[in-house]
C-alpha cells in the first residue's frame, strides 16, 4: 500500500516537472493542494522526502519562462511552494540549486502593481530567505529595495501584501550581510519611521502583527554593531521607549512590548563596570612566586562584541543541562580505573598518624576518669573533661527523616513538626538539664579567649567590636522587648558608652538560640585573620538567629516583572533627569563614599563573609550594588552579604546587584534572598527571613573586557534585582544571598558541641588539620562512640570501625553546605539511637570547612590563591592549597594502613537546581552514557555506590534520586569526589549538592529552604 502511494506521488511529481499540458499541471497542483491542506505536517514532510520541493521549483522556473505569464498555474504553485518551503529545512539550498532566486525576484518585480500576485511571490521570497546564504543572494540582487517599495506607511489597503513584505524583509535581515546593506542604504531610519507611523495610527490595535513585524526587522538589524550604532544615532532608544509606554497597560500587546524590550536591552550602550578595576579589592601575596602575574586588563573599548545574537531564552527551561555534557565524559578506561598513586614522598604520610589518635589511644583511664571532671588545663587534650551536658535527643529534634514522605507541611501555618522540636529546645534552655551554667560559661569564655589570644600574632592583635548600633536612646526604647527595661534606663542617658551597650546586650541576650553563644562567637572572631583586618562583627552572626516559625513558599513570579525592570533601567538613559548617581559606599576609596547623605541608605560590609564593594544611589529609592571579586581574582561574583541602615518605612527600595556572572539563577524560579533585622532581633525575633519581591535576574549592559574576562564566557554581567520593604524605620538590616555561616560561627559551634556532648558515650576529638594560607586554623574532627568497656574485644572493635570521611564548604559562597554540616555534627553527637548506632559502627573524620580563608574574606568560590580548591585534588600544592594537600594526605595515610574510608562525601550547595542530590562515580554508567561499548567481562563494578543514595531517597524528603548522577566528567577529574574515588579506591565517593532555593518534590515541595532547625 505504502509502495503504491509512494509510486503514485512520484509519478505526480515527475509529471509535474515534465508535462507541458496546462490541464495536467493544474490537476496535479490541485491534487497536491488537497493532499497538503488535509492532514498533518507529517504529510508535508513525506512530500518533501519524495522530492516535492525540487519538483515544484522546477515547475515554477518552467512556468515563469512561458510568456505570457499564466497566473492560473503560478498562484497555486506559489502557494504550494510557500507551504512546503516553510517545512523544508533545506529549502533555501534547493532554491539555489534550481537557480530559482532570480525567477522569484523577477516574478515579484513584474507583479508590483498586482497585489494578489505580489503577495504570493512574497510568501515564497520569505521562505527562501530563511536560509542565510539564499537570503544574502536575494539581498545582493535587490530584494530589500523591492520590499521597501511595497511596505507603506499606515494604510488599510493591501494589508496582506504589506504584511508579507515585512515578514520577508525580517527573514532577509537575519543575514548579517543584508543587515549591513540595509543600514548603509538608510533603511534602519526608514523602519523606525514606519514603526512610529503604524504605532501612532493603529489606535485600535488591529495591526499588531504589522507593528511586530517591523520590530523584528529592527531586532535583526541591531544584531550587528553597525546596526546598534545607527539605531542609537537615529534616536531608536527614545522612539521605542516612548512608544512602548502606551502599550504597557494592554496585555494583548505583549508581543510588541517583549520585542521592544529585547531591542532596547541589546542596544543599550555597553559600559565597563563603574569600578577602577574588576580585580578584587583584596589581594594576598602568595608564598614562593608560584603564580604568574594577574592578567592585565584589556584596553577600553572592547566591550562590544559584534554579531552578538542572543536568542531570548524563555524561562521555562530551568534545568539547562546541555547535551554537551556527554562530550565531557571520561571514556578512557585506564583513566577511569582505580589507581593507587601517590602525589608525594611516602615518608610524608607519617605525620598523619597523629591525626588518628583513636587508633593508638590507650583507654587506661576509662573507668576512673569517667566519674569525675578533669582539670581544666588539659581539657582539650582529654576525652572526658567537659561538663557532662547531654545534647538533646535528636529523634524529637530531627523530625523530617522520621516523617512519612506523603505527610504534608502546611504552607503558611506553623509546621506540624514544630511541637516536636520545641520541646527539646525548651529543655535545652533549662539550666539543670543541659545548658552550661553561668560560671561554666564564664570560665569557658575566658579559656576560649585565652586560646584565641595565644593563637594570635601579637602584632595583629585587635579589638573586635560589634557593629555600632544607632546611638539615639529612643531607638532602644522603641525596639527593646519589655524585659529590657533596665537596659533602656541604663543606656538612655546622655553619655552612651559603646562597650556598655555590648555588655548590656549580652546580659539581656536570652540565650535561647540553640548551639549559639555570642560570647563564644566574639572569642572566636577575635582569632580570625582576615585580609582587611576586620574590626567589626555583623550583628546576626554575633547575636545568633532562630528559624522562622514556618517555611515560606517559593515566590510566585509576577507577570512581566523582568520587562518592567529592564524598561526602568532604560529610563536612566532616556530620562537622566532623576538619576542621582552618587557613590554612597566604596570599599576601594572610603573617602569617595558619602554616608549619611540625607535620605540615603548607609552600607557596610567589612565583616566576616561580607563582600559589598560599592553602592551607588541611582534614584531616590534605588541602588546599584557591586560585589567584590574573590581575593586575587577578578571574577566569581555570586555570594553577597552586607549591612544597610537608615531606611524609611513602607518604601520599596530597589536594589540591583549588577556584577553577577552566572547565566541564570534560582532567583528567576521562586528563590528570595534573606534579610535580618536588628530591631526585630532585639524584640525577640532574631531571624533570617526570606525577603524581597519583584525579584529577577537578567543580562545587563555591563561588560567585562575580554582580557579581564578570560574569554567569552566572562564577558557578560547579569543583574539580580529585588525590591525590599524594610520592617522598621531607621533599622539596621543585613541582606545576604543565603543564610550566612561564618568561620567564627563554625568555630564557636564546635566549642559548644564539644562542651555539650555526652563524654561517656561520644568520643570527640578536635585537632588542627593545618593552617591556611591566611593563617587560620582548619579544624579536623574525629567522632565515634567511646569503647563499650576496657575489655580487649571492645577496644579492638573501637579501633577497627570503618571510617566515614566528610568534608564541607570548599566553596565559600555555599553556606548551605555548612548548615548541612552543622546538622550532621549535631546529629552525630546527639542521643538519638541512630546516631548512637552510627558512632558504634563508624569512625567519622570530618573537615567541616575546607576553605576558611575564602569564607572569612567573603569569597564565593576560591581560596586566597585565587584557585578553586575543588579543582586541586589531583596535585594540590602544599603551600598554596594546604587544606586540600593535608586532607588528601590524611586520606593517603588511611589508605596506607589499609583503612581507606568506606564513604567519602563532600558537601556543596547548588545554585541552579532544586532539592538535594549526590554525584558519585561509576565506570560503567560513564561509558554507557558516552555510548561506548562496555565489555562487562573485563570491567566488573560493585554497584554499592548506589546504595546510599537509594537509602537517602527513601528516608530524606528533600533528597531526589533522579537528580543524582554517577558520571565521571573530564572537567571534574581534579575534584574531591573523583580523586578520592580513583586514587583512594573509595567506591562510595560523593559530592552532595543542596539547593539554595527549595524543593520541587516531596514533603517540602514549593517551599523555600529555611534555616535548618538544628
Ligand atoms: Zn560547590
């Protein structure tokens, strides 16, 4: 049957090409018209595959040669060609082959006065131009001049012809050579005038398609630099910006508004960022001239890139995991096989023995010492010294894992789990149960402070103070909670001593923030070595914070929000009158900033993890913000954390962070930033809350010079914009990319954990893995269960427990990794029976922060050397990457004594995706995915790497198995996951990614990730 059909069609097509008989041809055309007008696109494809385009083109050239022209044949033929040409991707080429471009053009010329015939010709012209080469040929042969004769100012006559001409012109202008030709012939100005005319006269919006067609012509012409320049000179920005204002209220005009917005964005003159240099404000001299000089920045003026043709991507393709990934897969089996190599002399491994005290510990003192507290001096050296406070039982605290997955969380109301978790938290605050008492605390503070002093270089010794709060006594009167009456009275006097405020604040601190103590925080923060030599503490880090009472749903994206923001940006150019342009904060030139200008916000960020570089007041309530680059680098802008004060009440402030670099962001998919209000905190609500509305993220007009941008990708900057209404007038607020977690937070958290574990059950040892480049200590923890008894078999069991090796926060901007690590640690030392079992089964070796310097100095991705530490695992440099070098050394040591870990996991945060998931390593899955044939007889692989993710998928509501991947990419060959898998032979070697945003599945679906509840 199909054969017959095929032969039938082929007979028709070949007859069409060869027959000279008019009736036969008309009949065939009529049959073909019927065939194609019914049915689907598949039918057209079928005709194309049987040579339909060629046959029709042949018939066209033959008919066009016959004088006089026979329009009864030509019209159906042209209609068929337009129809087939639309679907035939090779149509342009076929037109060239059939040498039909001239035929079509001359047909159009001859029919200039006959609109019906002309329209048919234009339809075909349009499909021919969809091929760039054919389009260019048509352009050279005068097609655009012809079309400009047809496109008229506003008129209701011959609308179909005008429309066909505009659409053909738009198709022709996709060719850059045609665009250049059009600009040099002055067509761009003509198009603008035509657009203005149609816009002005089409008051009832009957001809939106004509107006949009003209805009598409402009859009294509402005893909070339000459086009953009001419557009600017022709006042294109003003014309389109002004005209689009009339359209904004009418939803039917979206196609027009969107196209205008795209053109305006593209043509907005490109500028370098308003900073003297894009290199970080902070630089760090590296030991042993190992690194080349930083790349010099390119000269001015190379910010334009010609032919920048952007497909305006719609926001529906959130997970842009490109197919290109496959090319990145490692397909060399030898490289995929585990290899026990060593990147250093074997003798060096001996030093790591000291980091495994659990393997040589003598538990002689076990019985005697567990009964009494040890003396304070050797507290850190002994296991049983800390006061015996127990950590709250985590079964009640850590509810999610124990919930059924189909249980739901009320989106706006309190979490049903809240009751469960409040109980232990309250009990936590009861001194008699588990809170260290005042004297203990004071003693501990003194000790911690001593430790802090001792670890410090005296020359660098500095006084660290809390960021000053407003000195107006009324501020305190209004903000303090009633219990603080005494404080108000004491500080309401004329002379307000700053240190008194802090002392009073500390006295009034309710101390109900689990695992946080402001005093511990200060003590630890004093030890921190930062490049800018921080003098200030950010209030939230010092005071602490609690989770909000309920999870917040993801932000519903407001219709047209991006377009509104972009138009508002363009308004700066068109109506410069209300642009202030005043620098109000400048890290590089403190004298240039004008803080306290009337009606203006004050910014600050010189504190741990802070990274604001510059703030410019654009309009009364709008600020452009620039983040600092990573130390010794000129890029990696994503993380932000800064303080703002002096706000008015109920005014939406617009903030634009204008030097983001990622091409897309979860801020486009419901994520909000986080905000902390000091007034709220002092009123008893110390919380980081998801905040901001009208949030969106888009490419802006700032460009990084090619040299400074290290290639094409770095050339663009993106704007994260959001509006915020602050909760109080004249408040002090903090804004951040994600819940901050500083180095001092971690150190003080470890102090508290150590003091509050149950020493009879929990073996806890905190050592120093190494010192960082910046001179900070990188802690290493060992957690396991104390041996059951002194009996030999118990001690043996203790020593022989397999290792689990966990690391986090190699990327400083991924503070969520630290929150996950915080939860891990609290769970591991808790009384939860599962935690107890885990301790009895495993020895946990944990490096909770692999990049302390990066975290301290507000980096997003790198260390002080300007390197991404998670790309250094293959050959870490002991001087430049000490934390990686020694973490790897410890792993080598464990391998050398036959104790390579059972599981290795590196905690990260993922900025583009939702949920929590793992990346692991599998030879077979990698080869399969790459399309390689896998000889299963040669490669045997234990599938144990899938067990842990499968378990997590069952018990952890935020975890999604489908997002996991076990592929080994070439570009990841120097990551912790791949190197530990390959060199240490750890089958279960993972990167764990946690979203910054929230979950798309399960119990937490559509909720934003909130600050974890311990
Ligand atoms: Zn990461």
